[in-house]
C-alpha cells in the first residue's frame, strides 16, 4: 500500500474543503458565552465562545460587525449565526460570524440599555440642562416624515389651538439606516439658521425597530446640543426612546406634543375675558370709592360755603392773636419785674452808694486800691475818690486806729 505524504498546507486545505462542503456547518447557530472579545484597528472582531465543556474561536468581519445594534462584552451570553471553516495558515477551525444576538433578550433592548446607561453617566438626562419652552412660540419646526400621519396630526392640532404660530416642516426619514443622520442634521440645521424658537421631533407608533432611529446616539446628542428647546414625540404613550430622556420635554404622542407646544386659543380667550371682567370690576370699585370720597368732600362746609369757612378761620386767627398778645404781655411784665429786682440788687451793691454815705476810696498812683496803712509810705502820692469828685494828697504818716 502506497503511503501518501501530504504537506501541512495540503492537509489543512483538505480538511477545509471537507468542512466547507458540510451543509450543516455552512449555516449554524451556536449558543455560548463571550470571552476575550477584541476589536482590531481593521474593524474585525475576534472573540471566543465557550460553555462549561469547550471553547470555539470566532471572527466577525467589519462588514457584519457594523450591523450590530449593541456593544458585545465579555461574559455576555449570545447566539451567533455563521459558518464553520478552517483558517489554513493556522490549521484551526473557527466560526465566521455574520450575525450576533443576545441570548434570551433582544439585541435592540441591550443596545437601548447600554446607550441609556452611557448617556445617563455623561449627564445628558439631567434636569439642570432642560430648557423651558417658550410660552407663546412664533415659529415651530416639526422634524418628522413629511408623508406620515404624525406631521398631519401636529399641524392639525397646532392650527386648531394656536393658529398664530408659523409651522415649518423639515421632512426627514424616520426609519431605516439613513434616518438617524437625517434627523440629527435637521436639528442642527434648525439651530444653525434659527428657523424656529421651538422644535418638535418624532413619529407615529410602531415596533421597536420602527422607532429605533430615535434610540441612536447621534440623534440623542443632536437634541442635547440644540439651543432651541426640543419636544420629543415618538410613538404612543407606552413607547419610550432615548430621545425622550434627552429632550427638554417628552410628549406621549405627536398630537400631545402639539398640545404641549402652544396654548389653547379658546382657553386664552376665556382667560382674557376673565381678566377683562376682573379689571372692569376693579375699575367700578375704584370709581365707587372715588365717588364716595368726592361726595364726602362736596358735603364739607368749606366747599358748601367758602365765606363762612373763611370767617371761622378769621375768628380763630383773632383768637390766636389775642392769646399771643396776652402771652407776650405776661412775659414782658415778668421780665420787667425781674429786671427791676436785679437792678435794685445791683444798685444796692454799687460803690457809689457807699460813697454817698461819706465813705471814700483811696488809690495809689498806679490805681491800686489802698486797703491798709501798710500799703503806703510817707511821701506817696494818692488819689481820694468821693461821691461826686476826688482830690490828690501826699501821705505824711500813718496812725493806727
């Protein structure tokens, strides 16, 4: 029996052909846990799927990986679909994955939760970043499908509630791969050109796949970056998207968004009417109070008979004048009496009175009053002051008394 000797490459190619011809291995689903997940600069994903008994090498090329809705992580239980083949260079077989889903949970749900957690940590949902809606918007930009029921509902409700507002429709696709970029671009356009002072974006109801454009990160970041307040109106009331969390206000439906965006003209008319009624009532109360005050003033004597009023005031003036004159006389008399008493006391103390009783005042030449004989010496010139006149003398001596 001849022995056939194969090279390593020939054997690997032979095994590869065997596996590639197996219909079962050409399209197989494999359940397992992700391990050693790596993304290379080329965009290809390399990882291992394992269970309690074994492991399987896997590769997911960039073209397939670009369709992933979620971010694969180590430890995540998944179901992979693809084909089994041999990589001849290494001589190992591996699963070439074309689709990857989370086991037991939809990949869209996982993608939703992952993005929600990421944006929550970044603060895109914080209330402090929510902008207030304008009370009376003049221009409203509606970013949705131009042919859908949502835009018709929004225009109908806006027209019924507040026809003064101008509605500007920026039509975009709201479903499909191109939708997220178009929605984000329309929001950026509205801000860049200041086309409105309020934005409503959303669409009608549908499955989670239909609404997925509003769960994309590019749309969420465009809403967060918008300087114009944004109302998110996606699907029906139970539907919740990432856009709802980021938007300044979330509406249950597109029609509800229109109701939130503008006041109701009927309610405003009723409010204005109530204000008018209250203003008229307040004005009437003021007029009544002023009329009563005018009647009170008109009944006063000064206005009924001004001359009598002046006569009364003249009598009061005379009476005040008499009282003031009497008070002045009393004060003057008291001061005269006080002056006389003080003058008498001063007169009694006057040196002239003393001189009138025969006394005299002797002064030395320098004017010093002589109080005793010791103040002078024989031969000193002195002046003697009498009551009416004076004379000079020379001291000849001093005698004790």
